[in-house]
């Protein structure tokens, strides 16, 4: 344990943590309004505009939270305030949780855990982008904090809080189901199965089940499309392949940084070997179900790195503890320095690029090209649709070919209807309807559609004519491009 002067120990770590979180949040806010919304961000902003009990691809929490912001402002900056607030709250909970479950360790362990969290590229950038993982991270950490208190100081109020936070986590993302094995695993490791015979755990389960009822009610009203989609999404693919799983692990290494990823697995191995304290068992109970779940599912189908965010955040205190214990060894100090150089360097580079795109790249090759031009494209498409409306025929609509394009275009063209021409029945079909036979309108084509919209085969138009083109140029460099087509006769064969 690191010796800390008694006069400094109670307040200095908390103050240092507040300063760290404050500086990181300020960094997020500086760049928050500099670029347009990404595909996921725009999609969840549309959630907030179209409030419902649940949605095609996720439970409703992410939309409900954005709906709190929209009455005051619909700017890009405003829509990035909620993720910043959620990350501040999660950092605070992580600090308090670390201090609680490791009371005999250095009072600086809480600060170190938060520092590990914010040194991770994926976890740090969650403070800029609104994702379902943002509320899941907060409510997941609150769940394990309540679990710890309920197991070691049983009281009905603590079990009620556990049910509340697990229910809110379930309203955030379907992967919150992994918190159920977290509870069972922790009870097993703590040898507290006798608690099952008390009312507390059952009341927690009842509260959590009641809170997630909106998700099941919505699914029952929509032929269970969300649950079916998630099941297929998580278990897709024909055969389990280790190559797919290794690709997923490589993506997590890059996204979370070698410090959290490598030291995190070392902490898991060390914790499983010893498991000598309540805190280690608690954090392993949180992280292992998620890591195992996505390691297995990534062998079946592609997974995204941020899906394991809660697991890696749960390992942050164990990584900090491991570093404290081995700090006297030069190899560990070198490893920490190298990982900080990688992670903090990339975080600063990313924020500088969001502030101003200084990186010189060939035309349309900039890695941040996808967050430029959507508002201008939507404005141009609306003007072209208005011109088309003055010609004979049915009322024209806006078309595009894929949901990631539709999310940004629909957000910036709101409240204009935008129809997606792909085969999948999803949230855009629920919001704006599926393409109608014979429909006409303006098709907005991105570089994905370099040959233009289809005029042969299924999901095609009878006729399409190119009417306009828009290049997005930033600081004299071409970033993005959009082409606009006047199309008619959807679902009909050309004569």
C-alpha cells in the first residue's frame, strides 16, 4: 500500500479525480460542436424525436435521454452534452466503488482507476458520442455497487436499488442481461447462496422485470422484431471461426489500448488465480460474463469493440491495483509509459482532428470524412424534392439506400419523410414506411452508390436521372461527395 500523509489522504485523491474528469470533459466539449453527427448519433437523436417504448435495434433509454435535450436545443453540440454528463457520472461511481471495495488499499487507487478508464480510447470517446453503452456503463457500475452492499450488508433498500439499476441497465442495452450471471457468480464466489431464501433478491428481480416491461410490450406489438434481430445479430454466421474471434480481440486491443487490454487480461488471470478479496471477485463477476459472451459471439459474427465497454471499465480498478503493486519493477513502469503514450497520444490526435481536420490525405480518404457534409446534402435534397413536387405525379419523397446514410440524412432533413430502399424491415420502415410501388422522389447517393440507384432487379426504380452533385470541401480538400437522382416508378420495370 502506498503511504499517503493523513492530512492529504481524505481529500486530495477526490480532488485530483475531479480535476482529471473536468479536464477531459472540457476537452470533449471543445470539440462537441465541431463536426456533424455520426450515423449512430443521428439514429439515436431520431429516437428522441420519435419517442416510443422501444426501438428496432435497441431498448429506449438512449432515445429517452436525448429527448430531455431536444426541447432546449437540437444542435450537434447539445446532442453531445448527455454523453459527457453520463461519462462524468460513471467516473464518479467508479471512483466511489473502487474506494469502497478496496478500503485497505491506497486512497489514490480510486483516482488511478478513473485515470485508466479515461486513458482508454474507446471509453474516453464515449464522452463525445451518444451510444447505448453510455447509460449502460453508468447503470452497470451502479448495479454492481448495489450488489456489493446488498450481499455484505443485507437490507431491503439495497436490493431495491439493485433491481432499479439493473432494470435501467436493461432499458439501455440488451447486453445488460449479462448482469444476471454477474449476480449469480458473485453469490457463488462469496458463498452467499442463503440470501436466495430471503425476500431481497426476489424483490430486486421483480423490480428489474417491471422496469424492462416496455421493451417486451413494444416487441409484442411489433412481432418481436427487435429480439429476433438481436438474436440473429449475436449468433449469425454459419460456423464459429477463431479468425473472426481474433479479429475482434485485435480490434479491442486497438480501441481500448494496450494498457487496459493487456494489463486487463493479466488482472483477470491474477484475480482468477487468487480471488482473495471481495472487490476482486465483484469486478471479475462483472467483467467475465461480458468478455466470454462477446468472445464467443465474435466467432460467429462481427462484433464492435465498444460492446464490451462495461467489462473493460470494470477491470480498470484491477489494472490500477496491479500497477500499484508492481510499480517498483522497471518493466511495469515501461509498459505503463508505452501504453499511455499510445492511448493519450491517439486521444489527443483524435480531438485535434475533430477540432480542425489538419491531416492531409488524398481526396475522400480522410478517416473523418463521414462526419462532414450531411447537413448540406439534406438541404440540397430538400430543394430538389420541392422542385420535383411542382411536376405531375405522386408526392415525391427522399430516398437513400442504407440505414447509416438514412440516419444522418433524416436527422438533418427533419421532419421530411425519408425512405430506405434496402430489403431489411427496420426502424426506418416503422418511422417513414416502406417504399411504395410506383413511388417517386430524390435519391441521395453516397460514394457507396457510385453507380447510382438500381434500375434493374428488386428494390429498384423504373427510371432515374442524375440531377445534381455535391462535393464537400474542407480547407481546400475534398472530404465527401453526394449525387442526387430524380427517380420514379419504384418497384416497376422500365418499359
